[in-house]
C-alpha cells in the first residue's frame, strides 16, 4: 500500500522530535499514514539511540483510546520515548487535570515529562527521571529522580510502590534521601509538602491530605 505523506510532519528540535499531526483528516487515515511514515519513510530514526518525542494533535478532540492508538504506533520502534502528547482544544474534566497512564521501564539517562497527573506502571531505574506538572504515581520501584509540581504546584505528591529515589522534588523543594531508603519497610508510600518541608507517609494516609477522595469503609 502506498500512502502519500500529507497529514504527518516530523520536525527535529534541539532535544528530540516533534510529530505534528493534521487535525482535519479522518483519524484512521491519520493512523495509517503515521504507521507508513515510521515503517517506510523514516527508518533512520528508528535504529539509533533513544529519541525524545513530543506529539502535537492540533485542535483535534481525541479520546484517551485515540491517544493510546497514536502512542502504540510510536512505541513499536523501541527507541522513541514519548515525552508529551497534546491536543490544544481537547475537552478537560471538571477537575482541570486527568490521570495519564503509561507503562514501561525508565532507564538511566531517560527523562519522561508529562503535563498533568501521571500513573507510571513500571520501574524508574537509577539515572532515570520523571517530571510532571501534577502528581506522580509509580506502580513499581522509584530508584531514580522524581519531580512533581514542576510549575510550582506545592500540593502535588509523589507515590511509589518502592520508594528508594536518588532525589525527590515537589515544586521547588528538594529532598535528598537518607542512606536507609533500601532498608525501609516494603510498602507503598507517598511524598508531600507540609510547612515547606518534604514528608513521607504510608499511602493509606493520603486521605488526610486529599479530603475529596472516596474512602472505602467496609460494611
């Protein structure tokens, strides 16, 4: 099948690539062209080192399933690390932010940035970095660096199944972890700011900080 490239543009920037996707064409047509462009026209970018990628969907309104369809295609080469995916006029929930879910392993030297709240299913290895404007939830081991609330949100939190980071940061507050991280009790914890200082607590105590959470009380 021959696809004429007209809906997908790839722009090189200083620290990676930007995929500019047409917001006027049918979505399935857009996906077909994206697949074709990666498999036939730009194989040179798929065989090198890790490349950070920002995806711009323009003013197209997309569902989470449609976003995931785009990400699935971009993940196939194995060396494209998705840093952000944006739609200018995409509908937002009333809370003003949505939880974005991503899975994988963040290795040394890799940086993952997301605008909003992020649920990462996997490990962050030493030397790996996650930054978010909102909250960071890691269902795995955090052994690298995590920075939540990067635009100054001091109410952001960082949670991980195994909390053993090289550094935690919320807004502008930095916590350099003690040597005994690895000897702590194995249970999910979260970091938050209280009176300008970094605190750590068990995840079930998050309700003390987030009063709007639904709490299971049993019967």
